[in-house]
C-alpha cells in the first residue's frame, strides 16, 4: 500500500487518538470533571487503539514510509505508552477514593435494597420506642430486670462525672470492645442474607426492636438526657452502617432467589462481590463509629448543646456523603 493511501486510511484514527490524549490523558481528575462534555473516544477503547497504533508504526517502518509518518506515529506511541504504563495509583489513594466516591455510588446503585433495609430497621425502632412511652411495662418483655437496671446505671443522670454508656474500662479498651461489637453485628447482618435474605430481615428487625427498646425505656424512666447525649454523635455512622450491611445482605439473598437471566451461581458471585465492596465501607464506618463512641460519646461533663451539635454535623455529613459522593465519576467506576 502506498504511503498516501496508508495515511488517508488511518488518519482519522490518529487524530482521534491524539485528541483523546490532549483532552483526557493528562489529568484523571480533569477527565472525570469534564466527562459529560467529551464526545470522542471512550476510555475503554484506548488499550485496543494503542495496540493498533503500534502495529501501524511497525508496518510503516517495514514499508519504508517517510519520517514524517513514522515520527508522528512514534510520538503518539510514546505518549500512549507513558499513560497506559505509568505507575499505578498508590493503594492507599485507591482505598481513599473508593471510600469517598465509589462506596456511596455503590450504595445508591442498590437503592431498592437499601430503602427496604432502612424500613426494616427504623420502623420497628420507632414503633417500639413510641409504644414504651405509652406503656412503659413493655420494656420488661424485651429485657430482664437485671438488664434494665444495668441500662439505668450506665445512664444515671444523678452521677454526671462518670463515663456515659459504660461501667468501667479505659477509652482504648472500650474502643477495641466497640470495634468488635460493631463489626460482629455488621457482619452478621450481611452474612445472614445468604439464608435467602430472610436472615438479614430478621437481624434488622431484631436490632431495631432492641435499640428502640433501650432508648424507649431510658426515656420513659427519666434517663433520656444522658442516653441521647451519649448516642448523638456515633449513632450516625453506626446505625447507617447497619442499614447498609442489611441492604447488602438483602442483595445477596435476592441474587440467590431471583438470579434473573443469569445462572444462580453467577448471580450469587456478583452479589457477593458487590456485597463485599459494601462491607469494606461498612467496616470503615463502624470503626469510625467505635472511635467516636469510645473517645467522645462517653464524656459526661460535655454540655448537651455541644454533643447535639456534633451529632447533627455527623448526621448531615453522613447523609451528604452517601447522597452526593462520587457523582462526578463515570458509571464504570461505581463498583471500583
């Protein structure tokens, strides 16, 4: 093939490749921000386009085409190589990007399961809390007398200098205890979804009833102020994480009982993969909640308005993160 025909045939590919390098290849952050205005080659096409370019360069050299053609292809190949084979993003940065953007996108992608988990957890919690305000004796059907006395002792308003929400233990020791307790609840909520989703449903309802029962009893007996000051801050990441773990468990159960057009095994593998990614974010939320619970929530002398302000800020940030995080990412990065 003559050089003129070769150039005429492949010129559009070279121009498109060059435009992509100029507009999309220099900065990943800029590329994400401007993705809606980009109408050229897709990012997924670039590896195959780069291989074609290398083949065309080798062919041009073998046929003895002029340096004008080979130098141009050589320059494009070098730029493409530098982009495709550059040092990968550090793992800590990838993890941070997932937590900031990828995780909330994945939560929103499973909005149906998340809304169902939200209802299964919060409706029993609110119902049992309200019921105990009308009939305080209901708390005795949920907890034995020793447990009720222990709850009242932990949130005794007559002892303002003791640590809230605990009988003893240093902050560091309680941090480890809270991590273990929170993570075990989150894992149980997710993993029980393997029982056709029924396990996650039961765990969500039971947790909602138990938490609502404790809150309702303490409010009914006049110990509500210490309790609300204790839970104001860490409740945002902790309770939200439980709901997300339940939603991931429901997705796992749906993959098992309603695989759609896929094989049941393939659907279960995909549901497990997405659930595992969700659990990474849930783990981070629960560890953060344990940190706040151990080192901040237990402070008894802190004025209530400060505790409630911090709690309101954390609830707002949690909601904003899950609703807005990662909205500038392309769709294929949602589960990254």
